[in-house]
C-alpha cells in the first residue's frame, strides 16, 4: 500500500510581509521535493509517489511562494543519489540562505523500520531530520508521505502536538515534522485520486479548500485540520486500516504561520454554492483529477492553473456537470439555481427533510433452524428508505427473502419465505453509508419430500439486529453488504424453542 498522505503539501509556509517592509526583506522559501516509486526487493511498486512529488512541487510554486530557481526536484532516486542531493542543497543554502528563510523538504516513497526504501537501498529518516535541523534557515518543514513515517516524529528534539493544532508563530526559529501516517500505519494510495490520500487532501487544502476563515490564506492549523480529517475519512473502511497523520514541532516566536495564499494565484475558481456538497474538479484536456473535496457551507475558492475544467457536483441523480474556463490572471465563479438545488437535494438525502428510496437484490446465505440443514441459500430483495422517522432513526427497510435447501442424513426439502421490517440510524461518509437496524418479521417454512410423512408448513416469528455498509458506485447504482443476527421461535415436536439465526447478503441497489 502506499503511504498516502501526502504532502502537507505545500506547507511551504508563506509569511506575508508586513506593511512597510520591502519585498527583498521578506523571507525566501526553498524546497527539495523527492519521489520514488520503487522500494526494497519484494515490496510492491508504488504507482503515484513520483506523481505526488510533482503535485507538491506545483502547489508550492503556484500558491506556496517557492520560485522554480529555489526548488530542487528528485524524481526517481536511491539512497546515494539522495545523499548527494542533500549535500548540494546544503552547500547552496550555506552560500545563499539566511536565518529569515524557510525550507520545505517533501519525500514520498516506501519506508519501514525508521528508514526510507529507495530502489533497493535504505536511508535512515534520522538523516533527513538532521539535515533539516542543520539547515541555515529560520524555519524548516519535513513532510514524509511514507508507510510508518510517524517514527520520524518520535525522534528527539521535537515536541509532540496533538490534534487539533493551535499555534502562533512569526520570526520563527524552529522545525516541524509532518508524517502522512503513524509509526505503525500504512500510508495509502488511491487509484481514484491518482495519488496518496494525504498528499491529495493536503494539496487541495493548500489550494483553498482548507481556508476556513475565507481570508484567501491557509494557515498551518487550517491545512493540518483539513488534511487530517479528510485522510481519516478516506481510510475509514480501507483494507489498509485507518491512516492518521502525525505532527511534531519546535517553534519559537509569535504571529500567524501562513502556508499558502490562494488569493494571489494566477487562476482562481470559486464554487459559489452555499449548501455543502461533494465536488470533483477535472482538467478538460487531460482528464486529470485536480481536486476532490467535500465543500462545507458557503462558497469555496480554489487556486488552479488557467485553463478549461469540468466541474461535477454529486446530486440526487448522480452528478451535475458544468464546464468552465479559468482565465489567465483572473477568476471565475460557478453557481446558479441548478447547482444550488443539486447540493440541497444531496444534503436532504443525508438526513434532511427529504427522503430517498432504493431497491436492492442479491444472493444470501442463512443458518438453518432444523437438524440436518445447517444453512440455506436464497435471494434477498429489499426496499430501503432514507429519511427522518424519529430522532436518531432515519432509515427503514422492508425485506423479502426466498430460500431453499435439501436436508442431509434424512432426505427432505425445505423452502423458506421470510418477511421482515426494520428501522435504525445511518451515517454517511463520502461514497460510503453505514447503517444499523432492529428488525422483526415472520418466517414461513414449508417442508416436503419427507420419508413416510406428510408435508409440513408453519409460520414462526423472528427478531434480528442488522448492520450494513453501502458503497455508491455510479449514478444510482450501489453495492450493499448486510449481516444479521438474532433468533426464530421455531416449532418443535414438543412446543417451541428459540433458535439462533444469522444471515449475510451481498446486493446490488438502484435508487428510485
């Protein structure tokens, strides 16, 4: 997996000069950006580490005030070449940098056991921290987008910072280390994002999505809050497990630490829709995903390169699309009634006054209730409604299942018809929806082909606790996985008995 995360990206901290201070007196920014897809022998090749490094370089230059002449990029490297690059950069800093300058070092690669894994070689993370601490600059920032890179924040000389981050700094003299993952976590890549989760969310945040104050600048606190929350949400149900970015710092001084200033970008795109919504911003010519963001209340402005873009807003009927062109040294605002209505419809689907219906169908496997028939297979059909019923109860469902099985030992055939009704809460996390429900119903059982006996028929009550997860695939289509556990009051030769009952189903859903 990859060590997503990314790049507190552009954290190239950009400190706006005070009024009356000449531009030449402002701190200069320097950046060394490293990306390597290949790790040690036996490690799966990363797909987007070098792409993430390129993305970070673009963000730093476009909104982080790092000019190309003070940026060094190393795309594809081993430990020896990286040491040489660090030595050259150290020499240049010694000759040209001042204690007022800032330095950003970004690395995306395989890692483990406290070392970067670079094309079959290893470089201890300690060397990166030592380089950062020894650089002749006032502020140094190290961003590691690698598996288990959180070990770097355990190194001596830096103080841990617990989220949420709140801080003040100016005339900074210190160092910051940000890692995309904890010391025992994977940093993960995403095919959909064409990069690591953390680096993507950090880069989008620095472009303006993290600007909670809407002052056209993104502070360290805003960038970290945004990247941390979005990375956590994106990896909540990932096979690689939760990914929690970590952060350590040693800063002295007072003031506000500005990482980027989207307001000064050569191109600006404003999503002028008040209601929250999930947006995709794609470059029209290349089809590349520029940003995927969950926009909060109010308009959001992103710094993007001038050019043509496709904007997609998740709506009740799939996605609402709009094409725009961002002018050179200009801005464009996108809004209007159709987009506002689409955003509000989506908000309603997530628990507002509106409701949504879905029908789902798929195979199921269920435990048996009689001897000689341990399990039965069948087909589940469900009608589900999302919409407020009572406080804390915003989903309901009606389920119908038909199952059939053949007994072992004693040859017989059993057919079951199950009807159940349930209700409970649900939680939306991007494309994923989690739900729980208490269900009750009836089970009709018909047994035939019993040796020397007549056919049997009975109707028995049941009660279940059900949990489910749904993934929105495209437009109105979803995949659903549900599991239930409970009991059936089954008839026996002598009265009735409570028999445990468990079932699971995998269904394809269609929104009506």
